[in-house]
C-alpha cells in the first residue's frame, strides 16, 4: 500500500486555488479592495485609493504592472458594475453652487470694509470671524480625532494677530479671502485635470507641484495687495494670510489635520518670526500632501 505524507500532500482544490492565485495575482487584490473598485467612477479613483493603502509603483510591479495607474485600470476593467458610471464633472465648477461659494468668499472682505467705513468698534472681531468662517466653508472630511481643532487654532491665530497689530491686519486677512477662494478652486480644478492626464503617480506629482507653487505665488501677490489696501503691515499680514490660505487648501483636500494644527500652534508663539516659520513649515507639508493622488480624488 502506498502512503501519502500529509505534510506534502494537499487537496486538489487547494492546489488549483494556489495555481490560479499564482497565475492571476491581481485577483486577490481585487477581492481585498472590492468595495473601492466597484464604486469607483474611473480608474483614477482606484489609483488614489490604492495609494492611500500604501501601494506604490514598486508594489504594482509584483502584480505585473509598470505602475499603480496601470494596475488600477485592470482592477477597474475587472470590477462588476450594475450601471455605467456618471459622466465626469466639468473641470471648472459652474452654476448656482459655484456662484454661492464665490459670494460667500466675498463676504468677509465686504463685511470688514463696511465695518471699518462705519467706524464700528466691532470691525476687528467681525473681520476675524468672517475670515475663519471662510476657512470652514470649503472643508472636507479628513483624518484626525479632533476635526475642529484646526479651525479653532486658525481663529486664535487671526484673533491674536488682530489684537497685537490692530484692526487693519484683520481687514487685510478678510480681503484676502476672495482671491484665496478663487485660487483654491483653480488649483483643485487644475490638479484634477492633471490627474486625469497622468499615467503614473510620479508623473502626477511632477505636474501638481508647479501648479501648487503658482497658486501660492498668485495668492502671495494678492495678499500683498489686500494688506496694502487695508493699511496692514506687510511683514506680518502676508505670512499670516499665506498660512491661512495653505490651511484652507489642506482642509479642502481632506489631508490630515495634525500637521495643520501644529503649524497654526507655532504661529501663536509671541515672536515676530513665528508666522513666517509656520507658513514655511505648512508649505513644505502642502507640497508633500497635495502631490498625492489621494488628495484630489472625488469625495
């Protein structure tokens, strides 16, 4: 009688399953990320989700693909769907909601200017409140245990600066809210368009960084104009405005709030270099965070 070693023998079904897995390495990945793949509207959504789970181009090579985008295309093609995905949204938002958002962005500066023109004592606090409200409006769900911490710290930063340097600084920050909204919307649309045209994560990062730098440069110029119009000191007003603009960008794109809160807390240190240092730290974080595809996936 022939004996079979139980340690070396395996059921035929298990052997066939292992053979299929070895011959089709994408199948196990598809099963693990089934929900992501089935609800995605295009392969780019899957690529962003895979990146969020730590899958890089090097990892994609183990699945016989040159990069994450190529892997995402196969996962998208092999995912069952009950209906065709909705048509992609326009790269530049338009319509009543966009006009309402622009109107809300114009309110802080209008309210602050009107209060100053009327010589109201509450002009400074009103400008601070309106500026922080402009940060809250475009927020998106993000990671972190304390979702409102960044907004509270932003209010503290703007309020402390207005207390130290006067109402003119608060008005300058409020006037910068409108160009900040326009540049943030332009950056979001441009980044999404670059994501649609990219074929690898590194390719998208190389395309997104110049766009971010252009947005930051454009806002810095707008902040200089707003501060000059309000009569605020430029060395104080411009770094603070840039810090709040970067806060708006990062919160809008759903990045983790921890680094944002840390930079805002640094700006509360009562030394002149605190605000420029905080803006520089947050800019470095923004370059890293907003160059990732996950920051631009549709919510």
